[in-house]
C-alpha cells in the first residue's frame, strides 16, 4: 500500500474488482466551468466506481451548499453505494485534485478507517489509457457504521473563537482577489472580503500543473509564506467547504496535525452578520 493519503493509478489498476476496495468518483465543478459531473460519470468512469454527489449526500435543509449530512443520512447513502466503513476507499475527481479531498475528508469525518485519493485523478487515468466503463453502476448494498468525528468539523462559532485566539489560525483557500474583496462572490447575497484575522493561501498554490498535490517541502514553504505555523492548530475555510478540505489535506501532508474544516465556509460567514474585512491579510 502506498503512503497515505494517496494511491497511484498503477496501484488502483492492480486492485480493480478487489472486494475490499471501493472506488468513489467525487467530482464537483465550479459553475464557471460549465461541466456536468453526473453526465461525465455516466459517459466514462473507472471500472467499478460509484458516484458520490456532495450536493445530494448533504444536509439539504441547511440552505448552504453541500453541508455535511447527519451520520444517519450518510450511512444510508454510503451503504447504498456499496461502501462499508472497513473498506479501503479510493476517491478521485475529474480535475485531478479539486473536489476529491472534500469527499476524502467527509468519509474520514464519518468514521471510515482507510480513505485515499487517486494521485492525478481521472485525467491521469485517461492519459495513461487505462480502462473505463460507462452507465449507472448497481452496487450490492453494504453497511456503513457512521460515527461523526466532531473534532474534524468547525462551525461558525468555532471560527469566531479561533479568530479571537492567539493560538488557532484560520486559513482561507479562496483566490487572493476574493479574499481581498476585489472580486465578487459567486453566490447571491454573499458579501466580498474575508474574516478579520484570517490568513490566505489560495488552493491553486497547493496543486501542481499535472493535477497532483505539491510535495511536502513546497507545501511547507507555501504555508510559511502565507504566515501559517504548521505546529499550531489550524481551521481551514474557502467559498463553500470544498477547497478548504484540499487545504486541510495539504497541511497534513506538510506535517501539521489534522486541521478542522469550516463546513459552512464563506457561503455562511459572508451571508451572516459576522464582521468582514477587505484588503490583504493583516
């Protein structure tokens, strides 16, 4: 088994059809890309993969995008996809490394014991001319015993407390223009800017051009440049909790203890009455 949290395309190719390995397609695309993840999955996916839709396996009553569902809802959905909590779960997405970390984090937060990400994702799988299949899979149901790790998740009050702390750091993975308030937010009613006292490390600085996470040394340098101390507690945030999970993954690979992910992220904070700052991090 390769080093966590990634597996290679070669490793996964060797384990296609293994009864203890679940392959999970977790694509979610920004609206500006005009891509349909469901249609793309039906057209071509890794053999044996099932689709995990973060918009539907979610707390759809919250009014916020793709919030974590209850453990009961998650357990039912994961079990229906043929996934149990004791399998090796390999997640991938259609961009290489974008939304897969959100699914990786979700499964871990819900008690899965062994969750990995496919290094390079579906683009690398296709570039290597590996097999694909089409259509809707019909997996045999399994039992997923979900146990929410509340220490993995931060709520809005946790973030407020962190911002007022001299110990915990809040790291925002949105692009710099949005963090500074110079670009509008993509969601109606969400104010531009950032949380006062938060730091900015855009997720694009964490991923290489080939769709892989950058190496540990490069990640450490990026966090250091952003003013983040990897030895102190971290809460990650972004626009809606997707690239916050990518930032949490990057921090772990760089050597930090597992950060908490602010599930509501800026979609919640920016539409609330909490304070907002503009300009660069201070």
